[in-house]
C-alpha cells in the first residue's frame, strides 16, 4: 500500500477523509470514537451521522474552524476528531476553540438541551512535556481543582500523542485494546508487517487497509493525496504556515493550492471538494479566479 514505493501516510487529510468520512465505512469511524470511550470506561455510542465539516461564523469577523471529522450520535452526542501530522503551536487553544464552536444551542431552547460534546485530538508530536504529562492518552474535563467535582458531563477533550505512544507500546503498552490498535494504524513508525499482523486479528483494521485498494486505484485521489503530501512539506507553504498567517491559515492555504492544481487537471469540482474538504462554493470561487 504505497505511492512511489512509500507506505501510505495514514494522517494524510485526503486519505483520512476517504476512509473515515464515508457512509459505507461509518463503522470504522464509530469504532475509532468508541475506542476512546472504552479506554475511559464510558458507555459506547451506537450510531454516527456525519455533519458538515465547516462551521459558519457567528459573526463576520469570526475565525471559521475547518473540522477534520465531525458528526452527531443517536444519543445527541457531538463528536469532532482532529488529526495533526506535524507540530502545531498552541494546539491546546485550537482544540478548545474547535470545541467551543461545536457547543451550540438554538435560539429559544433551554440550556438543558445542550448536547454532550466530545473533541478528540490525535497528534503525531509531543504536545506536553513528558515529565509533566507522561501518558500518551489524556482526558480533560471541567473540574473543581480542589475537590475534583466535575462541573458537567457534557464536555470531554481527549488527546493522544503518537510519539509517546510509540515510545511506550513495545514496553508498557500491550497492544490489545481497540484504541492501541487504531493508534498503531495511524503511527508513521508502524511497519507494514506490524499492520498486517494487527489486521489478522482485527477485521476493522483490515477494512481500513482494504479501503486503501480502491483509493490507490483512483488516479484523482492518488494525485490529491500526493499533492497534499507535497504541500505539507513545501518550504513556501511552511513559511506561510509559521510566519505570515499562522499554522491554521497555512493549512487552509495548502488546501486551496491543492484545489487549484486539481482544477488545472480538470477534476470535477465535487471531487475536489471531497478530496480537500473545502466547501463547494469555495472551489467554485477558486475556479472563477483561475478562469
């Protein structure tokens, strides 16, 4: 499973959206989310309905979040999963902001109608100093710092640091939980042989790997994947990412660069929206600029 002889990057935005943001593979998305609940000892969810990945601004000057994976469960729980391949400065603030944009209430409804809102961040870097936060998986809630009393059960923030997981998984981690198997799947340090071994005992991981076959057989998707990989490592985009607009704006600009390249290849706008996660209206605007 590779492009140009390299193992696929399972944190690539195009591949993530193809495998986990797809009705036919909703069971994979639900398994991933429930793996965090299983690790925390909370009841699993039984369904998942995909939601719009882009939240509109409440005010014209608001920053518009661009969710990687977002949905609503049958019990009303709202879930957002964020995948971050490279270091992101102020990631804690980003997660809080994204959570705040999901925690909404319709006009005229009582506050008791607020849904349980869960944010999950899977990061391929160390977010917290190991001497302060040694575990690779952490759950944050609103608590009384003196008594530990939980203010509300409607907010959960889950973080995973893949580098810490990799340092632990051959020692303290046994690899038997569903979460550990998913993290091994996402880790860039997992070998193809390790993946095959895990898939032999986990049909959901095998389904994710099987989904890569039609992905790799689609030239448009492979091109979008490779462009996203190059954009992530492009020096010009990285300068913009860190120095001019910040990492979030740089990532969105990389998506727009990808869209322009795919438009030049005459890929249909609907497919470009699916591959990049940009709104169809934004793809149309980019096409009009390039015309």
